[in-house]
């Protein structure tokens, strides 16, 4: 972890304090853009590493510097943030989701009021603009007034992100009935319209028709994570059942020829693609295991 973090801090940081998108193995910049998505994951990584690496790195200080750079370069005049540098449409819900996750991660390790304020802004943004009040579905692509874009991406709804936002909203607003209601509605919509053949598919349209019937691994982990937290908070039998079904769906992806690896994508016909294993899935897998363990401990 220390080696990877040192490399990241020295090779990915831009002069403006934000982190670039891509470098080569020797550290040469390959994509110098600064995306909100990447800043959110840097903040979350700092929060996760802080209790483990102790004083080896000043990660609270690193996070505060990055938080200030994000506000300086990416904060919009109104609610939310630009998707990256250079500024320009569309506004995207996904990086805001991970920024909320990073804010909650810092609150978990003793972060101050600035992280609470950021989490509150992002949670309220989801309730007021990202979630369609008529359908209860959360959209992906927005114009500058936070209306879903008129193009095809503006109509897309990703079941995996419905589950992931639900998990975050339940963590953010556990004591608020309106937040829990919105989160459980996200779960219900994703489970009803976005789960086919026992797995969460990649994308539907806001009229609930299927846009992409393939099923990547990561939506399965987010379905499991959201169901497990709902079961723990609500105690409703249907969320326990959903947790078991989500676990069964996810487990199919681990039946590979190489123990410890996974398939990334299941086709609509039920065949796993023989393709590159994506390392980013590890983040989703570990998160799901963590939530299932929390559920298990709650009844031990």
C-alpha cells in the first residue's frame, strides 16, 4: 500500500493539486485530464489508508489539499461539481456518487465538519435533482440545470448505480424517513426492472425496457451490498431473501479456471465472456464482503 500510494502521489499529481487520469508504467503522463471521478477515488483511498499507514503519510493533510483543489477548480456556482477539466457538459451523477462515498469514508475515520457538509450537499443533490420524483429512478447524464440530457445517455438507468446510490443514501441519512424511502425505492426499481436471469444487467431505459442485457460483475456486488444493508437496517425478510439471491448471482462469476480470479461479463444468453480480467472489480468485491460481514455480525 505504501509503495502504491507513494507512486500515485508523485506520478499522478498535477501542478494544480488535482490528479491526472492515466500514466504509463514508468510514470509518463498519458492522459492529463483531471476528472471528478478520479479525485473522488483518491479521497476515498486516502481515507481507507489513513488508519493503516499511520504517520508514514499525512493523509488527512493530503485529503484536505485535494478537497480544496476540487472546490477551487471543479465546484459549480450552484449544487454539485463539474465532471472534470476542462469544464463542459454533461454533468454526471456517477462521480458525485463516489465523492459522497469518499466523504462518508472520511467521516468514518474522524473527519471534520467539512466532510459532513460535503456529504450533505451531495445527498441533497441526489434527492432533489438526480432522482426522478415520478419514477424514483436515478439518471446518469444531466445538462447544466440538472435536467436529464435529451440524448440517449440522459434516458439510461443503470441498475448497479441504483443499488450503489441506495447503499450510500442509507448510510448518509439513516435517521431520515425520506432518505430511507428514496433508497428503498431505488432498490425496488432496480430489483424489479434491472434483474434478469438472477443477475443485475448493465442498463435499462427510463421506460424500463432493456438497453444492455449483458451483466458485468460489479452490479452484482452493488446489489448484494445494498440488499445486505437494507436487511440490517430494516429487518424485512424480503431484503434477507434479496441478499441470498444476490450472493448466488455474484458467486457464478467466481467459477473460473483460476482460483482468485473472476469473469467480468455475462452475456444475455448466459455465457461468460473469455476476456481481460479487470482489477477494478476488486474494490466492488471487497465492499460487498464487508457489508455481508456487517450483516452477519448483527445477528451473531
